[in-house]
């Protein structure tokens, strides 16, 4: 059913009718018609101006279509077309797709790029679940439940879950399916979402992506790694190349790795909890050539197999020092800082005691700290520190809890952190 509200087209969609059709709910289509990729896509293709698609509770099944990605999101040279599949492609201006609640509106994408926002200005996806992605055969495809390129998009109160792909394809290509992918020209606001049990990164930002990532739960669930197919095979939140983001108030848990700022990325990482991860909790890494910028302040890292946090960025990276850095978290002569963080029970897996392949087994692994990068007022407690490397000073429980109180008060302000094991143990939970 279609109506208008304040000049905006409002299209109400039911799962038991062809998506976008105006037929009453009783007019149930044939299965082939319901699964046709042309129904909802055809409606979206007509919506050049502002419009809201309101999805009624139910299960929505998309059929994948072949699509040629004009660039490679995570390649050294992005100017490489990549074959992929798309469940739903959203373009235009002011397009909003919304459900009543994520638990009641479930979209099964059956594709590598589940919902692709491609040249969509002022668009949004709210209160839906996106699931059932299928891994593309080309490992260079940046498969994700939601992929954003050349678009401005709000993702709010969504559940992006169980996008795993089949084991045979993942075994061959290694990479899995990401929760949210930010590509070139992406401007994304991800807030209040549950990103759970996807087979690669929770949120990945590549060339030219910008994002605000606030108040989300990013949970790998299976804590899978290596050849094992399952959730959590990747980085909870990863920024690479020249991506930029504000990462605030998120819970990242049961992942292979926690939060990473890589190469020339720049980020403000504040008031997050990273816990129960297989390797490192937070990484600041220039890859031997980049000039990443990161302000890492007042986060908690709790329970890691390898180091709690890793700092590894040269002061004078290889490359063009005059290259523009844009308006990020700092200037070329201000690489960032690591201030007021709590790091607890890290380095728990003796498998990584050699320091390979990740980091020296310390709560704060200082591989290469660039000039001007401040390290202050961090709290260390109950960490395992094997070997001969210099050790971080540890606080006993009572002293740690007393010093921790201001950080706990800050973390309690974020609903996404309510289920944190760290807060349960040291702050009484909520």
C-alpha cells in the first residue's frame, strides 16, 4: 500500500505479497514470484526521491543477482572490477527501509553483498535483521550483510547476524562475510545495532570510508579462527587504508581480534569494551609504511589470548610524507595517544608467547611508538607477562578497583555495554 506523508512516498510492504506490490495481504503470490529479485528492486529503482519502505513483520527472502563491483575495496590498487552477487541494491536520495523491530522483520539476502547502498544520499536501514548471506567465490569481493559505497547511510537498531556462507567456499577463499562494509565514498552512521555471528569482520572500513560507530554489540559468538567456519573470524572493528571513524561505546567480544586501526587510517577509539578475544584486543599498526592516527582513550580490554594492545607505527613511514591526511583524529605531527585504558587478564594463550605472529606477550606491546604518541594513566591488572621483555606495572585488586571507578562510571552510560563480562566482574553490571 502506498501513501504520502509530508511529500515523502510511504510504501507498506508485507512478506506474503510480492515485495513492493500494492496487492492486499490475502493475495499470496506463487513462490517463484515472491522470490523474484525484480519485485522490491523494481520499486526501489523507481524511487529517485525521498521514500520510506515500511516492512511488516515476517520473513523476506531475496534472490541473488550477479553484479560487477567497479572497484576492489581491500586491494592495494582499488581500480580492479570484481565479480560479486547482490541481494538488494539501493540507490537514490532519502530512501529509508524500516521494520517494526529487528526481531520481527528478517531479510534473508542469499547473496554476498546482502543489501548494497550504492550512490544513495541520505538513506537509512532501521529495525530489521539481515541474515543468510552467501560467500562469493572471488576472495577479493568485500562481502557483507550491508555494503555501503558512494553513499550516506544510517544503520540503526538493526541485527546483522548469521551471515556465514558455505564451508566449501570459505575454505577456498579464506575470507568470510562482514557485518558492515564501508567502501569508497561511504559516510556511515552505525548505532544501536547487534552485529553477531558473521564469518569475517564485524565492521570493516576500507579506502575512503568514514563512519561513526556508536553503541553497538559486535559479537562473533563462535570465536572461530583459521580454517574453521563460524562467527568471529576476523576483526571486530577494523579501519584500514585511509578510512576514518569515531568508535565509541561498543562491546566487541568473542572475535579473533578486537579493534584495529591500520596503515593510514585515523580513529578516535573511546569508551569501548573488548573482551574474550583470541589474539589482541586493540591494535595501532602502520604496516611499516603508514601514518595511522589514533586516540585510544578510556577503553577496557579484558581477556585476550595475545597482547592486550599493540602499538606499531614508525615515526617516519616509507611513502610520500606530503600526502594529504584529511581532517581526522590528529595532524601529521600528532600520531595520537593511548590514555586511561584498563587492560586486564591478557596474554592468556601460551601459544603466542614467542610474540609471533602478532605481538610480544604483554598487556601493552610497544613494538614501535612514534614520536609524540602519549601513553599515560593506563591501568594494568592480572595480566600474564611471560618472557624477558620489559613488564608493565600491575595493580593489586583493591588498588585497581579504586583507580578504575571513573572509567566504570563512563562505561555504564552506554546501553550496549550492559552485557559486558568486564562490567559484571568489576562494576556489578546493571
